[in-house]
C-alpha cells in the first residue's frame, strides 16, 4: 500500500492472537471432517489412510495461509488506521500551534504594505523624473538622492523580514568571535551621521575604554544590528536636540570583582515612550499601534529583533524613558575580565589615505553592479580592468601578474567566484581578493574568508567601507 509498517504495526494484539488460534482449530476440525465421514460410512477404510492424510494436510495448509493473510491484513489495517489518527492529531496540533503563534512577531500587513509601497513609489516616481530630459542639474541630484534613500528604505525592510524568517525558522545562531566594540561604535556612528545631520541633530559617541582594550567575545553582526536599530529609532523620533551612542562597564555583582556587564546605550531627546506602550515595545508592532499611526514608522520589527539577538548573546534589552525628556535604550552583555577606563578621544586622527596608482580587476557579470564600482573608483587614481566571468578573470590574472586587487563577484556564469579564487591562488598567493556579493549572511563571510578571499563585502557595496579596506590592504 506504499506504507512501511512501523514497529507498532508488527505487534499483534492479544485479541487477534486468540482469534487466530480459534481459526486454526476450526481449520483442523474441517480438515479431519472428510476422514471422519468416510470412516463412518466405510469402517473398513483406515482413519489414517494416505488419501485422508493428503486431503487433511492440504486443507490445513490452505486454512492456515488464508487465516494468516486475513488476520495480517486486519492487523495492518488497524495499524494504518491508528497511524492516520495519529497523523490527524499531529496536523491539528501543528494547526493549533500556528494559530496560537505570537502574532506580535509577525509584521502587520497594513504596515508592511505601507512601507513597501512608499519605498517603491519613491524609486519609480523619481526614476521617471530622472529619465526626462528637461531637469536642471539640482533637480537631477535631488531625484537621484530620493531614489537612493528609497532604495535604502526598501533594503532595510527586506533585511528585517529576512532576519525575522531566520528567527522564526530557528536557524538564527550566534557566531562568536573577538570584536573591538570601539570599532563597532564608530561604524554605526558613520552609518547614521548623515541622517542626523539632515535633521540638524547633535550626534555624539561615548567610548570609555581605550581602543586596544575594547575587545570582547560576541557576535559582531548581531551587535552591529542592535546598535543600528536603536540609533535608527532615536534619530527617527527625535526632531531636535541630540542622540548619544555609547557604552559603559558595570560590575554585575559587587561581591565578584571579575564579573562585569557591558551596557550599550542610545540616548535621545525625542518624544519618549508612554508607560502603556513600554510594556510591549520589544514585541513588535501590534494592531492597536495602527490606530495610533505607528504603522507609518516602519514594520515594527527592529526592537523585537534586537531583543531576540540580545537574548541569543546571553544579554537583555530595556528602556528608560520620559515623555518630556526622551529615552535611553540599552542592552547588556556579560563579560568576564578587567578594563582600565582610559578616556578615548572620539575624533579621527586625520591620516591621509593613498589608494591610487594600483591595478584593480573588477570581476562582475551584472551590468549595474559593474557600473557602480566603476563610478566610485574612477577618480581613485587606479587602473581598472573588467571581467564578466570567473574563467576570464583567471586567464587575465595569468597574463597580468601585476594586478594588486581583485573585486570578485560570487555568483557568475561559467565559473563562480569561489572556483575562480581557488584557481588564482594556485599560481598567485599575494594578490588581494575581496568578495563583493549579495550573499550577505555571517556564514557567507566565513565561507569566503576560508576560500582564499582576504575580505567580504556585502552588496550594495558601501563606498566608504571599500575605501577603508583598500587603504588597509594596499598600503601595508
């Protein structure tokens, strides 16, 4: 029947055993009936004659085989029925679990629809304007800027949804490594500085630990994500005043000198959070939020994702807020060790970069991605070369042995980036190779670094990050 009998199907019930024994006894009686009748009417014929034995044995064999088939079929049928009942129960349990799942984890469709339509509207409408021929230069710049902002908004929505899918599927894991928290603070600061400037907000950072000592073991991606969510919300809901990003080190237990917690925080002078909303702030947007207009401020996943990430890292999140003075969002991570709290000057050292006069090979099969890399590098003073597949890139590297840097896409026809890098490393171990790819998960970065790449850049490639890495590798 296409169903493999399970262990439970091989176990015959006591009732079936008694029925089978009774059936066999009945067959034995029937198989002897011929001999009994024949001897009754013909006393001279022996009871155990060869004809009697042959007939009786034949009837007995047929009866036993038939009985076993009947009872075996009955047992299998009962087992299948039991499996069907169990399967229905499992399906009902899955259905009930799905229905009872915390709805606050899911983005409200009205909020999601609003965000997606708004972002796509910005991209399409200003693209249409940009394609017209009668725009002044300042209008062209404004249109391009709006397209860029809308694209970033759409990318943010997609990233949050992908994070949610990984969390709900149970595939979200932590990737612990040594992280410099001062560097992470600076990265988030640089990421949101332009947004703060657009709103004329003061944006400061507080880093009480010296750069060389600011090392902890945590997940770099999740730490950056939590800080980014906090800062993004702070800027969004602060119309004037300031936003402060930083951290502080506290003793977890006054009686244990070596046990510390690091509390990251984002302070703002924004609208604050009501006492009622504070209770569900980290649970995602709820239907009641829509009535208050909060659907227009995002799909409501950032703080929920931040809470899950913090818990994965063994920490927790919280908020201190006053509707009259603003909010302080924080999350804590455990740390065992000692820090000296030397004050760190947060200004950049002003060192000039020199990333020109190098040969750079861009390996990219996507026309738009290639055009973007060409545009951001055309004034860098470097010679640019192009290949549209991994196979072509390998041959170019064989003939041009003085290439300094390769920007290698991963997914390409003929030969992908992993295979191309492997072949290049067979004859050139010195050339710098950056993976630049839409595969942007932590596992993708780990795979790239273990496959011969020097660095991994997620698309869309951040210009400032690319320049910093070029400065770091090309000016050693």
